[in-house]
C-alpha cells in the first residue's frame, strides 16, 4: 500500500514537471542602454508621458528601480562594459573611457586600435582592450555564428561594447561628418548603410532640426525652479566635431530608431528560430554637461521626448517582429555627467583640487626620502603612476614606496583618502574598499588612487572639463519586457552586473566568461 502510494506521488510529480514547457526562446533580444537614465526622473516626470512609452514599460515590465554599479568611478565606457560582460573593470579592463598607458605614458582611449581602419571615419577602432567576453560573443559562440549581432549608438564605445568581439557590425555617429560609421574590425559594413549615408544620414536633416520644448513652459513643473521662456538649440556646433551637440540632445534617440528600423528591414533579424541580438543606446544626460538646476526645463523635455522615442521603438518591434517574440531590456549607465553650479554663490564648502601640484610635491617628498630621481612618472584622472624601474634600480620595496606616498598625499587639502595598489590588491576587505578594488585594474590603473572630498572641484590640466565630486548615488532602473515576464516593481537594490547572466539565461546560453553573478529573479 505504502509502495503504491509513493509510486503514484512520483508519477504525479514527474508528470507535472514534464507538463511544464520551457519558456519560448525570444527571436530577438534588444538591449537598450540609456546613458544617464535616472529612476527618479522616470517616475517624477510621468505627467509628461503618453501611454505607449515609459508608462507601458512600467505597467507591463519587470522593473528593478535601483540597479547599482558595483564599483566606484563609473563613466559611460566602464558602465557599458560592465553591463555587457557582467563583470567589473578589475576583470574586464575598462577602467574608463580613457586611461594612462603605463608603457607609453600617454592617455589611450578604451576602443582605439591602430590595426583597424574606419569606415566613414578616421578613427581606428576595435574591442581588443575589452578583456572579457560579452553577451553578444557568447550568443555567436552558442549558435555557431548563425545569430545576427548588431549595435547602433551615438557613441563609439557604446557600439563597440554592444557588438562585442564577435558581432556582425557596430555603427555609431561620426561627430565630424554627421554620418554613420564603423570599423574594418567587423566584416559587415552593409551596402544599405552606404545608401543611408548618401541619402538619409543625420547630416542630411540636421540643418533643419532645432531642439525646442514639446510642450508649453507651464507644463514643465516637475523640477523646482521658475518657469522660463522656451529654450531653443541648434544641435550643430563648430568644427571639427560640429555634430557632437546632436549626440547630447534627445533628437539623437530618434536617429538611432531610424537606423534600427532600416537594419531590421535589411538584415532579417528576428525572422527565424535562432535568437538574434540588437544593442541600442539612447542619451538622457544633460545638454553640454550643464547642471540640472540651470536647465530644468531641458531635462524634463529630454524625458518627454525619450518617452516618444520608446513608444516608437516598441511600435516598430511590434510591427517588424511581434513583441511576443522579443525580449527587451532597458538599462542605465548609472552615473550623471555634469558640472557643478557656482558653489561660492550658495556657500557650500569645497575647493579646487589640482592633481599636477600633488604630483610635483609628491616627487619632491620621495626625493627627500629616497634620494634623487623622477619617482612620479605620470598622473591622470586622480591617479599617480610611479617609476617602477627607478624604484627597482634603487632596490626599494614598491609596496613601501606606495604606502609612504599615500601617507603624504592624504595630508593635502581636499583629499579624503588615498588607495595604494598594494593595499587594493592585497589589503583587508571592507565594503568601501571593495568598490574601489572592483574599479581598479592592476595593469591599467595607477599606483595611487586619490579620493577627493565631496564638494571639491577637480581641475583637469589637460583641457578636459572640470568635475565636482558628489558621493550621492544615482538611482538607475533596469526594465525587462517580454513573454513570460510578470509585471512587478522591485525596489531592493540589485547589482547591474546581474543583467548579463539574466539575459544569457533567457537565451539559454552561457553567461560571459568573467561573470560571476547570479541572474535576476524573473
């Protein structure tokens, strides 16, 4: 009797398991990364939206309202690399858009590569500096190169990291010519893109484009401040990069949509049973990196226009592929790139931090301690690079030199903390140290990383824009929309590096090779 009961239970159990079919594979996975998208703005600006953009995503999708980058100092390049590899700069190698090359002592860009010429651009580009596989790479491997993988973005690094090492093609806007460009690293520069550049590239329409508010000024009341006269910007600047302003306005998102629609029509993506991957990038940051307080109306209009762009994208995917066959992931780069208001006007404590002065005084201190020599080889982006050969020739202990230098630098005004490479690689663990360590790469980062106090402005001697330090986090969303994904809003913080394994699981492929995170619960 007992044996028969157990057998019946097992049969019912396995029968119910077998009766549950696996989720249908999406024909197309769309990874839409929106540069500097903020959850609070998405929610606060809701009165400006229609029903088919943000409202639809928030209503029908699974929303993770607080996705955090698990490393310090994120910018667009390092965030994009983290999203597509599921790993931090300590492993994937992308510590920023630019860094100091320790061999040449010159700044290098994260996607520069002299081995590959450009198509419709003078820039030489490849993903060679990205040291981990991406979602796109793993999909190509899993499908024996049958999956189609393309990326479209306003920015070069966004397109390159989206297409990965193994993609079919990556296209971004040439800021000098206003045409879509690529690199000979990818084999596919399709004939139809030549036609687009000849007849329908952004430069053909830019002369007639003006960014003005969608709505009357009295509707822009979501941010504090007085309602002002409607703004009016021409999204074209001065040579050589006269089309750069276009990439910092919401108008670029419609240009991305326009090229994406042509790509879907011409490439056949999403038309068969093999899952394809399309990486798109929008822009949601401030115009000319100005503070939000000085352009409250503009920021609200960015989201109002982006809402329409999202609605157009969803409509396009419905018409071309069918949304039941699409998995859409909307993610943010999770940082904000803007300058500070006049802190003196508001009497907020702060000051100016000059890295070149720190480097000069540090070298004098090290000479007084260890004897004559050029101990500081270079400095860049709050990092100082020591002369390892000199230290070795003098038979000094590198870790000792780093720690003494850190002890000297921490006494400077405006310095909050100094991290030595030795401490980050071999020191004790703490949550704060872990964030710094995750953003540090042992072959690309400096010997000393300087943490500057909030409210202090970092003065760049190389002509780059000034940056005022803020420690406050930026709430960044992740939204997943697709068949079988239940609508829900999750406000518990999650790591943004969990997006890659989540999408990999939906495609039934391996996660990228440097990814150690668990997928998000869908």
